[in-house]
C-alpha cells in the first residue's frame, strides 16, 4: 500500500501550493536568510532589501495577473452550465490571489522587523560565555546549543522567514528547521540527518562513498528477517541462499579493529571468499557506534553497480525507518559535537539564588496570573507545574553539587533567570494578546526546561513505570498488579516490539487482523512481517487463526488509497468477542493504539473491565501504546517518547513480551525519559485538558459545517465523523477535474490566507496535537486530501467555521452568497 502518485508529482503539487502562499519560487534563493545566523554580521543589508523588494514586486505582479485572469474566467463562466461551481471557484481564486498581491506589494521597502533565528542566536551567544574546562562540559554546551528550539517535525523555512512576517506573525525557530519527520528519513532525510552522516563518515575507516544508515544504539539483528553475524568468511556456508528478502551479513567481528589500508585489505579478502552469484541478494554491513548513536555501514561489492548499491542502501534505510529504529532527533543532536574553545572560570564570587528562593519566585509569578482565558491559563499553569515539580524532585544535596560546578551552575542560573524573565513578560502582556504569542513565549521557557532536565536528570527509566501506574486510574483494581510499563522511542518502535514478541511467542510470522481505525504505518510495518487482513474482510478462518489484533478507538486519517464514507469509534469489544467465540482457547494479543485518546482513557478502562476474566486466565494480552510526540509535550514537539503498558497474566506463554520493557533498541533516550516522568508526575491533568481542548474545538467546528460539505459527490467534501468520536482532525477531499491544483490553490490557499490575515497562525507541518493549527496535503489520481488539525485556542473556532462555509459555496451556491462571504460588511 502506498501513494498512487510518484514522489516527483507529489512534490510538484506541493510546489503549486507553496507558490500560492507567497513562497516566491523564482526568487526564493535570494530571500532565504543564512541558516547559521552567527556567520552573518548583519541580518539585513541594503542589497538584501533591494533584492527582497524586487522579489515582492515580481510576486505581487504575478498574483495580480492571476487574479485578473481568474476574474475574467468567472465572467465567461456566466454563459456556461458550470457557473455555480467553476465560476465560483474562479471568483474565489481571484479574491485569494488579489489578496496575495496586496500583501506582497505591501512588503516592498519594509525592513525585516524580526529574525526567526534571533532567539536561537541569542542563546548561542549566551552559551558561548559559559566557562567550560573539560571535554564533558564542552559537549554539554554544544548539545544545549543544538537542542534549543529543535523539533521532531519542524517548519518550512520559507513560511516562517517570509510569509508569517507579512501578517505580523513572529515564529522563533531553529536554523535547521524543516518540515520533515526526524524519525522517518526514508521519505526525506533532514539536513541535520545528512550532515551528521557526512561528519561521521569522516572519522570511520570505510571509504566515504560507502552508505551509512543511522540507528538506535543497539543490536538490531532480531528486527531484520534475515540477518546473520559472521565471525569468519567460512560462516557464509551456513547462510541460506533462497529468501524472500535480502540477506544482511554483519561483518563487524571480521573487520573489527581494522583501519585504513588494513581495513580495505580485510574487506577485499572477504569479497574474494564470497561467490559473485551471491552478491545480488546479500547486503554486507558493519555496525558502528558513536556518542550513543548506532549505525549500519553498507559495504558494496566491487561487482555492484551504483544502482545496485543504491537499492541496498534504500532497503536498509526503509527497514530501519519503517520499524522506528532510526536515531531520534535528540540522539542526532548528541552525535559528533564540534569542538568548542576552553573558557576558564573567572573565579568571581557572584551570588546565586538557592533552590528555595527559586521556588519562591515561581510561586509569586503563579499568584500574579489573573487571566481567565482557558487555554492561556492551561499552558501557563501547566508549565509552572512542571517547573515546581522539577525543583521539588531535585534534592538540596544535588542542587548544591550542581551549583558548585562552574559550568553547570552557570547554566542553571542562566536558565532560571531566562525562565523568570519570559514568565514576567507574559504576565505583562495585554490581556487581549493572542494565544499564539503567549505559547511562543512559553516555547522558550520549555527550551530552558530542557537545560535543567539535561543537567539535573532527576529521573531514571525505572521511575516511569511507578509514575505511569499512578496516572492510569481507570485500570480495574484487580488487573493493576498484572500491568507493566515502559517508554519507547516512538509509537512505531512500540509496534515493532509487539510484532517481534508475537513472532517469538508463536515461533512463526504472526497472523494479524487490523481494525478500520488502525494507523496506516502500523499496517505497513505489519505487512513487512506478514500479511495483514482488514477486520471487515476477515473470514471465519481468519478469526480462528488470528494472533494479533491491531485496533484504535478513535479514528486516524485514512490514506488516499482508501475511500472513507465516515469516521467512527472502533467497536473493539465486539471484535474481541468475535475472536474469543471462534478461537477455541488460543491466546490473543490486542495492540491498542491510544495516541488519539486520553492518557487515562475511560474507553480503555471499560474494555479492560469487560475482558478481565480473559486477561486473568491467560487468554488475552492487552498492549496499549501511544506516540507521545505532540499531545504529551504541550504541543512543543521537543522530546521523543511513546508511553507503553501491557496487561496480561503471569502465564509462561507471555514471556516474550518481557523484552519490550527494556530492550535497548526500543526504549527512548534519557532526556526524553526525564520529560515524561516529570510531566506525567506533575502535569498529567493539564495534558488531559490539553487533549480535551483540541477534541472540543474540532467538534465545535464540525457541528457548524454546512451539510452539503458532508455529501458524497460534492467537489469539496469533508468526511463525516460519528458523534461518539474524539475528533482530532478534518479530512477534506477535493475531487473533479484538476483536483490537485484546485486542492492546492483553492482549499489549501483558502485555509492559509484566511487564517494568516486574521492573525491566526497555521502551518504546513506533519502530525497532530500542536498547540497551533496545522495541515498537510496528500495527492492521488482520484482526489486531493487535506488533513487539517486545530490547535487548542477556542477563539479560533469561529474563523474555521467561516472558512468552511466559504469553501461550501464552491459546491454550487449562488454567486451573490459567495460575494457576501468574500467581502465582509463594513
């Protein structure tokens, strides 16, 4: 299963959209700021102002031309049968491009009032003043510099650099930000990923042309279908010759300790011992590890063509990415930190505040918060709760020890000073200040919390199970002793562990059924292991044989190769009852994706209660996993983690699942462990309320959408949702001739322009659960799909209702109604 359009065509469709939202394709290179601002002496020079002015002038003229042509097309359509649809679309296009021209012209001669990397640059300069006398201290500073405002799924640079400022929206970002999923380099590898790969190659013994795939710092042998570790070339005789996928030969033991010419000689010797007929289906690799990041170095045979080498590299990269085993963004930030100058301590006796004084300051700041705005209050109070919990967790002895270290003490003092300053600035803002401006300031507070967590590291991996156990109050009392907990690197990592455990338990590839709401990536990796069967297509025999059932209560976006008629709550209880009625007492594992649900889910609690007997008797193992990358981070997207728990009896047949609790390839990094321990311990109610705001906002908009937008056959359509679902997104379908261009310019442009001109930031970012609204687009031969997710600010709900009402007019409303909605009354 996959997208029906080739990747090049999908990229072209996205370019159409970015052109529409002023990304200035023809002059983008001249507009793009230096991605490393400390290398530039001035943010804006006279020359750059002239170039920018010319770019805005050219762009404005282009949009004005499109606007006039679209208006002419609308006039011509009056004499056709398609005036109510095509004519209205032309009128909307004319309005949007006319507005775009206006905003572009308005920027001519204007100076850049802010720089999106200003906060990052300020932080870099501040860290450069911190004393560092040892290599460990230098690495700490280098890591904190890299981590500041780094995201797992970033922004498109053109959006934050050139589009957002037009509407007076300031977005502070990391210089390496890209709208790319860090955990999935098989799609598009980020600049960060590629740069770390090339830097690492410089110090490895293999030729630089040899491909390198970055992985978790662990042995991944058991996660490949055919992976063999050889200690000598003679071991190759024991490797099978006919397999359904490539054979990976790990030569680490054979080539260990070799470097330079001796490494090449050892590799040449091995190649000679392997028959050339084996080369097409064999991939030779050498494991490497550096700074707690793993890697697989592909070793090409002399006989292989560049195309064959690329094919082998793609296989490794895709397998590692599919199964969530790639190095996460935090691990990338630790890899090969550049050398920093030694800065000696000045020996000054500057007084530092005690832990108790810092606690007092936070209490006073909390008492000054008077706003009643629910979402602003949630973010402010939730952040304070995190800080107060951190200080409470750090013992006086640990505090004193850290503060006596010149480097760590200076970093802690600086972090708290900056946190207090940001909170004071938030308190001093006009009460009418938009939610996004408040959240943006809190982003910087959370960046400093990262500093504190990295230095104090008050939690260990063993703390999380205890904390998570207390949070999950809906688990039936009798089943609580049977529960076990962990935290993985990502939801896909959890899914990989489940597949591996079921495979070990059965001694064969698992038999898998999946429900309608199952996230498509879970099905994809299941299909890499075995064949997954949809529940609605399952036969009686399938229900008898199933080993693993994949399900999710609330719906996730269906991919474009599916045609959803409606989204609804998955009837998981019914599915389990059907399975147990036909299985004849064979054990079953339910892998329940809880990403789009509450942490302490009443639905999960009710399911556990309904099948308590089956769990206690050893018939059922319930595995609950969730991606914690957005909802559990207050939308900040700055850690990597997937809370995980399972409930089953102590029966021996469940023993393979024990490895999921601490397998090095699965568990997340220590910094992320500290965040999830701290957040679940001190801010779980706020995180639950954060989810509820997104669910409620989405439902509030859905309930006001014109009925025609839900009708099948509408050119612009929203797939309806059952009223029982907790909503987290809208699935917008655009069909008919030219749906790719119409989806990009009309639907995507309408969303983007209407939001931004009202001062409501919306960004093209993957994933869900950000505190701001975002969307992504998918294209197929049948339709264009826009997945829109709302942020937590309820004040934005009326705007999205207005946008959908305007979108509905393109389905055939009278032109007078469209004009009325396009031109607000004065």
